[in-house]
C-alpha cells in the first residue's frame, strides 16, 4: 500500500504520517506538488474525484480518501496502540473530540485560509470580510479548548494519545503557520501542544 501525499505544511497528509508512525508502519509516500496542481491531474482525479490528498492506494488498486477513513483502515490492520479507542465509551469520546476539533478549529482555519490568505487568492474567488471574520471564530474556539484542558489531563480524551490529538495538533500548527496565532495566551493548550509535539511520531 502507498500514500499519495504532500509535504508540510499540508495538514491532512501530515495526520496520516503521524498516525502511521505511531503504529510503527512504514508507509511509502508519493509526494504531489500542490503548487504545481498535481493533485488536479487526470491521474490523481482518477484516484480521488475531489482532487485532494491524502489518498491511500491498496495492493488491489482500491483508493481510500479522507484522512479519518485512511487512519481507521490502518487501525484495523494494526490495532496497537489503539488510537480510536477500544471500549464503546473510549470510541465515542474519541469520535466526539475528533469531530469537535474538525468543526470548531478546522472549519474557521480552512475558511480563513480559503477566503483571506494571500496564498490562495489566485486560486479561488475570495470573500475577504468573511475570511477575516474567522480569526475571531478560531480565537473563541481556542479559548474554549484552553478551558477544557485546564483540568490538567495529558491528552484530549484522557491519558492516551489518540487520533483526536493528531487532528488538533495538525490544525493548530497549520493555523499558526498561516498567521492565526492560535496558542497566544492559551497556557493549557500550549502545555498540551509541547507534550504532543515532543513525540517521536511528530518530531521525527
Ligand atoms: N476531508 C479531506 C480534506 C483533504 C484536503 O483538504 N487536503 C488538502 C491538503 S491538506 C488538499 O488536497 N488541498 C488541495 C485542494 O483541495 O485543492 C481529508 O480529511 O482528507
């Protein structure tokens, strides 16, 4: 199996990279240049009709898109360490947190990137006022997350590093890269961020 991917700062391929490293799986990556629009080539549109990365290609030619679907597939192949939970309660809490991160943090970050950032201005029609309004939306979401983590737990769902932490780390790092300052004044999130960033799967 191999992953059609893209280099940093692309946050979604990075999620799969970290996830596979946590599982000890060496996943060959074929890097597409997003700047050169290789993800919109006929070959890649054949793999994913939405023209996005990551895409996991299996030995039989099946292609799986969507980061969480790819990670779930890898989890089935290699259940240890469990990153989507084992019990019904763990699974539900990890799903809850992954969705919260994608909706509360991921959406405003994506909307700012698409509608206000200079790097995407030539690619899509931007609505700058709407795009800029997402700065405040993200700032409020980060404040909420900071309050949540003030109880001192190590990871988003408790004592274990999970897909929810990977989702949060990658979106927060991307938000920082595009100038949204997500960690400023957020002590509990900053402590969590330092903890997860020091993991070999992330720093290696
Ligand atoms: N929902 C998808 C999002 C994938 C996505 O947005 N990938 C970005 C790279 S991080 C991409 O391919 N962007 C190029 C584009 O949408 O044209 C997932 O979870 O995999």
